[in-house]
């Protein structure tokens, strides 16, 4: 968690970042932080936003994820590094009910989950790389609350997780203020652009793409 912000402030900031959308957050931090595009919500309506609580599970084993469910604080997003093991259902509707009851913000994993429809019915946000019916064992306790690499991105405990139907983006804790301000500015600029487009202009005109090409020595005749 950022030392500059109290816990309640972090949750509020996460909600504001989510309101901009994951794509805007990604663009606003120099197009960084996006997890691999196969990590998506089980339902398009699902969103997730909160500080990361991380864990690492061995393929085919979800004991560590159960420990994380017990240890995480309300508002946390469980971030489970399953080492890209997608042919498994390491999280299901019972665990989703637990996450909801504990007040957690959701789960993000590069592994597989199961009980698709009943997780959706429970209403606990789950972002995963696959849905697979194969269950897992509970034998090996792995690292908890440590930096992990998920979907090609480093995620540290306390980094912010923002996810919607476009995917998941990570905001480093030390960059929270800068990214939030960049999102606000980008949203304001996009609102002006939308207003101009509604008046009949095109992105080509608004962004002066012709001038961009001419600066590169490419002539345009429209």
C-alpha cells in the first residue's frame, strides 16, 4: 500500500480509476501494466478494483489460495499466480461465496477456475485465464503476500488492480497519484474530443493526423 494514503483513501482511488476504465488507466501510465489479454472476467459485467493481496499456487493445488482467502482484508483483490496452469479449476462457487462474505473485491489469476455460472450468480468478480472443470488438491502451501509475475506484469502487495471487460491493468503503488491525475486529464480531453466529433469533425481533424504525416514527409491530399 502507498505510504501516502490511508486504506480508505486507497479504496476510493481504486473506484475512481475503475470509473475511467482499464484502457484509460493503461494509456495514462504510458501504456504499461496490462496483464495478458487472455485474463478476462467470467462475465462481461464483472469489474474489480482494489489493492493486491498476492499468492502463488503450484499447478493442480489450491491450498495457498484458501490461505489467502483467510488472510486478505476486505477490499483486497486476490492475485493468484498459478504459473499459467489453466487446465484446472482452482477456484469455484464455494470459494466465491467465501470471498463475497469476507468483503474481498475479487480474484485475478492466470490459472483456471470452475463453476462458471454459479460464480456469476454469487456475484463475486473473477478474472481468469480459463474455465476448466478439473478440481485441484490441497497439499502444498506456497508464498503469500509477496511480489508475483502475472500475465507478464510484476504485481506487488498493495499495487492497485483495475479490471473490467477490456482486461486487467496494474498500477504501481508509488505511481497512484500521478496515474490518477493523468486519468483525470485524459478523461477531460476525451470529453472535449467527443463533443467535437458530435459536431461533425473526425479524429483525423481533431488529432491533426494529416500534419503528423506531413512532418514525416508523407503528402496527403484531403
